[in-house]
């Protein structure tokens, strides 16, 4: 029985969690188990159901069927309690641009019923993590996109949530700001030991996660620890550009399995770590215009999960 | 449930009111224009004794207008905040969602009362009304202001975006104001307008304010006014809270991002 669920070391757990908008199934029978203190990444293309999953787990929308637990509390039982337990940094800003950082954070703190003195100390502490103490009385309008995002994250963790949800926290930011945001998140995790649930489509950013899963069309594809997933994929990824992809594919498929094909480029997984590439180069000769091999990364895992020949989907 | 979140929402609205000087000034100028221009203009068509009487007659109506505009505009920040994202900060807070509506309506009532008090002060200083009458108008103003905030709450929970603002002005604020007896005695209106005035809850606020000014003819009894205002406000606020607690109302707030 779902309601007779006993205390566990899971920060987030779902069983058959489903959300339907009319005929569209946004999230389909999701089963998740995320341990306390984990850094979890849910990866997938736009519209795959990442945000909807977060919104169901944070009571912003109710599930059509299935159940979810946050820190052992049934999400549907008391949304107010759940909202006190989680922190959510929305994809779009939740701040008032006409007010200062201090006014925004004081307002947010009051919404969490934090007494002013405690709120004041906490704001101080967070702004020093983000290096924004100097800007405390500056209006949000005058801040950069990255600084505003940092304030948004500070707002999400004011009340020391047990679980922090970050919905595409670095979307629309340039590289230095993205890196800065990740440093802050890492520091927050270190300081406060909170469980972090992340969605992103910048896959390289998810490499720091303890566990990642992929989601597409609302369906979860079991993932794992990023480094394990990368290892499982193979020792190398071989990319070949050629004017005659059919011929090359026919030649190499028996050796490496089916490739991913994009126009004139073929990508193969190679599992043998001692594979002799120069031999292959000689064999192929003039038939290829370029050929390169490299260690796989999370992007490759993603591509092979969603665009692999077995999946029968075009890139 | 603690009062701190409610106080924060109310405090934010009040500090915005005082920060936006132009809004405050226009809230004072608008009624003065009506009172002095319309009052004197229409008054000039009347004779001798009646002229002065019309100006006095207009005071409750003009005060009601200030309350209507102030309460309604403030209640509509429920839509405005949604548009600019601040609503997300309130939605994720550990409070039941109807408290957001209640806090906003309390804020709307108070911002309207601040403006009413300033207007009354101005009228007293200009010698247009007596200080005792001004004080007598305050309780009636409070009930009217709650009623206007409730109307605003109803409109706000049904509006998807602030693009509808012109629509709201033309289809709600102006009809509610003109068909209320604020500018003319209801008894002299043609029959069909009479009925419209009678179903307009704002009319009872205007009438209650008229009761506070001596020598002004009223259309309903004080009891009728109070009963109608309180019942309407209660029902409207309950409906607004119920509607706001339904998540379909907020889907655009979260869906916009996902659909991108």
C-alpha cells in the first residue's frame, strides 16, 4: 500500500508519477529514487517533461496519477508542508526587478516565516557566498543576468530546504556566469548538505552529478553515475566524415556495430581500449575525408541513448 | 498560519504606493478634477441653493471613486505579479494559496484607505467638508473599500494577463462607477437603469457614504447598505479564493517556460 510507506534514506521517491494535459502525456509513469544528499540530474531535450516533473514534486501542479514522497512525506497529503521542505529555483526569474536584492530576499524570507534577525543573517551569509554583499541595496534592474540568477538561487535556499530543485539554472547565461553558478551550487551543497535535483540541457554541466537519468517524451531512461555511463559507452568515439557514408557504414558496422549517422558524418562506439586506429586509417584510405577518435563524454551518452540506431530515431 | 507572510505582502504594496509618487498624486488629482470641474460644470446648470448642494452631493461619490480605482488597481497586482514572475515567489512559499488572495485584498483595502484619508484631508484643508464629516465617512469608506477590493479580486482571478487592462477599465470600472448613483440620485434615473444600479454592489458603498454626509438624499437604508456590502464582499472573496486555489489558473505561469 502506498500510504504505508516507511521512513527511508530517500530524499525523493516516486511511483508511477504521471501528468497528462488533455491527450498529451507530459510525464509517463515515473519511478525515481534519489538518496539524501545526492546531486541528481534529470536530462533531456526541451519539452521532455523535466519541468513538469519538478512542478509535480514541488506541488506547483498535481499529478494525474501515481505518488511522490519528499523526505518521506507524501507530496499530495499536505502541499504546504512540502513547500516548506523544498526549495525551487524556477526556470524564469521569481524576483521583483524594481526592488533591491535586500528587499526581494527579505520579502521571500517573510514568505517563509523567517524572523527578520534570522533572515538578515542568512541573507548576509548567502550574499557572501555569491559575492554580492556590496550589491545588497542595488535594484535588480541594475544587475547582470548572472547576478540576478544568483539572487534567485539565494532566494531558493533561504529557508535551508532539505531538497533543492534547480530547473535549468544556467539557461541563457554566458560561460563565465554558468561556471560561477556551478561554483555557488557546489559550495551550497558542501555547506548545507542538501539534496539537489537538477535539470539541464547543457550536458557537460551534469558531469558533476552523482547520478543522471535521461527523459524523453515523458518516459524515463535509466541512467547512472556519469563516469560509469561514459565508461559503459566505450573506450572511444570514432567520427568519420565521408562522401560515401553507405559504403563506409557497411564496411565498419560488422566491426563496431551500427553508427549514428548525421548527413556525411558517421559516429561509431569502440569498446577496445587498445584499438589500432592507424591500421584502420590505412584500410579506409581515400574513402574518408576526415577521421578522428576521442574519449566519450556525457554528450555522447545522451546521443547514443536517444539517437542510437536501435532507437530508430533520426538525429 | 503566521501573519508574517501576510504582513510582507501588505508591506510590499504599501511601500510601492509611497514610492510611486505619480500614482499617489494622480489619485488625488483625479477626484479633485471631478469635484471641481464636473461639480462646478453640472452645478452651474442648477440654481442658487442647489448649486452648493450638488458639490456636497458629489463628495461621497468622488470619495467612492477614489476607493474604487485604488482598490481595484491594487487587487489587480495579482495579475501583474503573475506577469512579472513575483507570483512564483508567493506560490512556492509554504502557505495555502488562498492566503495570497487574502493578503492582496487586505493590501488593496489598506492602499485604498490611505488614499481616501489623504483625499479627505485635502477636502478638509480646502474647506469643502467639515472634519467631523470626514471622520464619519471613514467607517463607510472602509466597507466600500473592502467591497471594491473584492470586485478587483474577482476580476483578477479571471484575467490571464494585464493586456486585458483596457478591457477592465471600460467594462468594469466605468460602468460600475457611472451606474452607482455616485454622480446623480438613483431615484431620478429611468426604471431600467434603476435596476442596474440596484444590482451593482458598489452603489451600496456610495449610498453608505452619502449617509455620512448631512443633507444628502440617500436611496437605501444604512442596514441594507451594510448587509449588501458585507454579504457581497464575503461571497466574492470566497469565490476568488476558491478560483485561485485551482491550479489550472496558474498553468500559464509555469507552462510558458516549458512550451518555449
